[in-house]
């Protein structure tokens, strides 16, 4: 008489979800999106944007707006500004040249906002800037994902 084969147990592959460790130095808060910081921002003089038709057009529009007189404290939508990426995140212009050197370290807010401790440190127009609250949100998402995987 043939021996009945024991049914093989199906083992679900475990999905490894790694918690994102906070970098050694993480900025606590975002750079404030203010007229004062926008005025001091040096992104418009950066070689990364020097050949960008898109960035030049935004500068032209902004200069025209400023010439008309911009109310104190008023700020345009972040997408209209070709700078302050450390506050707003990735640039909307797609013709930037990241082979050129980021000059962020030269602006007055660099030290004050500990931009050198950011992730990444510089080239915020390319990758944005993560803060503690961004990392907390990311870890919350990962915890939710981990719970969902474990309950499968
Ligand atoms: S974030 Fe850095 S690389 Fe990007 S435009 Fe500003 S100074 Fe240049």
C-alpha cells in the first residue's frame, strides 16, 4: 500500500521592513518659507540653475512682481519661486544641471538652520530636505506597513 504524502506546509515569505534610522544630525524643523528668507536665498545665483530656462523665467516673473511692489510678508506659491528649496522641497524646473556645484553653504541661513546637518546636505532642489517630522511620518508609515504584513 502506498504511503500517503504529507501535505507540504505553505510558508509565506517574510517581507522585511526596515525602520529608517534617523541620521546622526537631523534638522529639527523646516526652514521657514518667509519673505525674509526668500530675499536672502542665493539659489537664483547658483550654477545649477544658471542655464535653466525655466528658473530664469521664474526669476523674471518674480522681479516683475517685486517691481510692482509686493506686500510685506506676502509669498508666492512655492512652485513660482526658483529658490528656497530647503524650505519647500524639490524644484519644479526640470532643466537644472546637477553636475554643477550647489552653493547653499554660502547663504546666511545655512548655519542658523543647520542645513549642513540635513539629509541631504545641499542640492535641496534635487532631493528636498528631510526633517525630524518627515522621518517620524516615514517611520509611522513603515510601522503601519509592518503591522499589515504581520497580520497576513
Ligand atoms: S538648493 Fe543648492 S543646488 Fe539647488 S539651486 Fe539652491 S544653491 Fe543651487
